[in-house]
C-alpha cells in the first residue's frame, strides 16, 4: 500500500553576499511584522481583559494590521509578500493554541536568537527548483547542495512551501513536499519502549540503547563559549571564534539528528506495533536536576520521529497514560512496589520472586498495557 505524506527536506543553501543581504532583510521583515502585530494586539488584549472580556484574534484582523504596517513602513513592500502573510497565520495559530491551553502566551522574537527564519508559500511559479539552484520570486536565485536521493524527491514531488533558515552561521532551505511512500511489510513483532536519562531507551526484549557520546562536542562548544565571552563583540577575532563555535554546534546537532533517524527507522522496520509512554516532557524540564540532560537528549524530537514514521510506513504507534506505574508494577504477577525510588535500579517481587531490572520491567509493562489498550479499542 502507498501512503501520501508530507515530508520536510533540509538542504544547505549557498547565497552570495548580495543574496545574504536579501535573505537577512526578509528574515528581519518577518521578525518586525511579528513583533509589531503582537505589540498592537497586546494593547487590545489588556484593554479587553480589564473589562473581563477576551479578544480572540482572527486572520482578517491580523491581515488588516499587516496592511497598515506596509503603509507605515515602505521597506516591507520590497519584501516577499507570501512570507509576510505567513507571519500573521503563524501568530493566529499561536494565539489559538494559547486560548486552548496548549501553549504559553506568544512571545516577542529576538534578533539575538541563533535561529532566524521566514517561510514562503508556493503560489503558482513563485518557487522553482532545478538541479543546482532554487528560484524564489522577488528574491532571485540561490545555489544549494544536497544528496542524489533528495534531488530525485524534489523533481518528483509537489512543493508546499519553503522555509529559509539561518542557523549557527549557515543558511538552509527547509522544503515541505507532498510525496508517496510504500508501507513496510509486517513482521508480526511488537515492542514496548521506556525512554530514560541513563539510557536513551530500553526495549521490552531487553535491548538497551545507550545515549550516544557527545562529550567531545560539548567540550569544544564550552571552550569556544568561554573564548567568545573574553573577546570584543564582532571583532575579527570574535568572528573567527564564532565560526569555530558554530562548527561544533552543527556537528553536535547533525550527530544527534542522524542517530535519531537511524534508531526510529530501525524501529518501524522491525516492529508492527510500537508502544511508549505519554511523557510529560515540559514537566520534566522543571526539575533542575534533569533539565540540562533532557536538553542534550531531546526526547520530544525522538518521540515525534517515531510517531510520524510509524504513520508513514503503516505501523501502529500507541502511547499509554503517563501516570501508569510501569516501573513499580511486576510484569509477571502485577504486584505494585509503591516505595520504589529512582535510585533503585533492580528489585525482587515479594509475591512471585521475579528479579526485575527497573527499565526492562517498565518496558515490558508498557508493552502489555499498550496491547491491552489496542485489543480493547479493536473490540
């Protein structure tokens, strides 16, 4: 069976000096529009809140503000129009998510943020991609390089939009395409996965996936961070050090991304049903002991990869309730050890006498609970 899916392809672009100025201007325009719209809405939001009312923004109101901004600031008329319209769509989406209680109140965007971007929607022939260059309407041509596999995909797929992103001193095009993928053959195997901090993941078959080694990358990043703090901002030496700092940041990010893609693809190839816990990752970040390590691991990114790849390739992805006591319950007899602390890595069940490795036992319980949920749903 063939599934039609949305895919995001990230390719590095190589703008010349003139194109860099154009891209940076459009990045600045998008940030300027977001901040101005948010500022104007905040004034109205406070006014309505003082009278116990809520003012929900909508596309029409935000579009009207954009038109006013273009009249007030002529430089906005020189920029790419669909990317500016995308800003108020994104802001409207952010407010919708806030009012539904799914996210925090939208924040202003800072120029100092290491990640800056703007998105261009496909509209007729405003985006064209050849083997070597990307044409962006009103902005011009920019060279790019990528793999043969991605080039074939770009030729055969429909393009939805392109996000131009500046990150760690480099420019990228994130190309959203509609393409088709073949479902993977069933294997008849199911797996439960317990994500953790000590090990990246523990599988219900006893396999442990250790956290990959990023010590060297972290050491180099810290080294150049310290060096930057002692140098004059944007001096020649500062810019040389900044390039080296960005190099190690990119190496760390690429290493993490590659490892997650390999692990998630391995899971969907080998197993028909993948079961995990619905982790409260935001809540976990509030724990000061865990937050730094969680930031390095990026559990949400891994979980999201496994989820969307399961959907692409026709596999079943299940998340059990986050409050299910997977570590405390014996997977053989069901006894629950309520005094189990995080320091205890192994324990013996007083009822059936089974010796449990904490994480393997949790993964087995996750598998059993997930299969019960699946059977109940199918009845």
